[in-house]
C-alpha cells in the first residue's frame, strides 16, 4: 500500500489528519462559492423590471412547485400527467417550458437568441441559470424570457379550464405587449432640472400663467390656499387667498388649491 500524500508513500496519522482538514476546507470553499452564485441568481431574479406576479411565477417555476400536471399527478390529484398541448410527454416544468412542440414554436416566433444546440433543460432554474451565467444574456432578454414563459403557463392554464387556447403567435404577441405596457407605466419620468436661482419664468404672449400653493394648519383644522395669475410681462392680473375649514392632508390640499385655481381662472 502506498500513501499518495507523502513523497515516500508512508502513511502517518498526522499526515492523514492534515489531508482531511485540507479536503474539508476545500469543500467549504466550494460550497461558499456555490452559495454566492445562488444569491446572485436570486438577486437578479427579484431585481428584474417585470410585474411581481411574474417574478413569483419564475420563483415557483425554479423551485418546481408550479401545479403542472406532472406535479399534480405525483400528489394524486389527477390521473393523467400528459401534456394537453402536444400529448407527447408528461407535463413537467422542463417539458412545458422547453420540450413541448407548442412552446418551441413560441420561442421560435419570439426571435429570442437562445442557445438551442441540443440542450435539454429539465428544470426551469437550469434554463435561467444557463441564460444568465453561461450565455450571459442581457437583463432585458431575461425579462422577456420570463414574461414569455408566464404567457405560456397562462395559455396552458386556460386550456386546462376549458377556455380557448391561444396560438403560439398570440402568446408571443401578448407577452411582448404585457412587458412593454408594464415597463412603460413603471418608467420614472425624466426630472426636468430647475433653474439654479429658482426664478419665476413668465409665459409667452398671449398666455397667462397661474401659480397655486396650499398650506395646512393641522392644529387649527384649516387649510389656506393662494392663487396668482400673471401675464407675459409678469404683471399680476388677478389673485386669490382663501381659508378653508378643512383639515386636509398635504396632497389633498394641493389638489384642492388646483381645483380652486381652475374655478377662479
């Protein structure tokens, strides 16, 4: 017998202890590295600019806890796990989002540059992991992939419920439309930079400019509003000061001031 961890091949308890410690430390480093990548993966998922319901869907898909027919079959809820879309295999997460012939058509119509070189993604997490850490795709592409997968899932659920099943083209168009509408609605508008000196700028002729303000006096239970109208010379055309016996919140007070200004103008 030769002990490979000593130059002369002699086994000693002291040397075997050192080897065991070294192996344990190496294993710990590997686990730490894996945990770090896992944390990066989940951070990327939760930071995506997509609806929260689709983030939750992606998380459930990654954890393989979606109520697919295969999962329901294993839990004794249904008797047949076969995919209703293609009727070729059990409806697992991997089949539903990758192997199903209908889903493949959705991916082809989406024009998403996926690596289709014979790769088989059994789990949804494997799929996203490959996109993020192997293909290093752009975040916007990952967002589109998740929305597309969610739309496939929605279409399958509609089929299970007896509703009209969407065609691959309809599924693709729906996904792109949903993502565009969501990101358009949740994009923060560019803030216009105010003049450094904060000077009032007159309107152009023949317009008038109306400025309003409101103040809330909580201890008195009243709100004060002010309105001033000026022309292109900056001359005051009309002004209004009003005390309202209303204990409004600041936002409500500003809205009330705008309402009074509109009526006054």
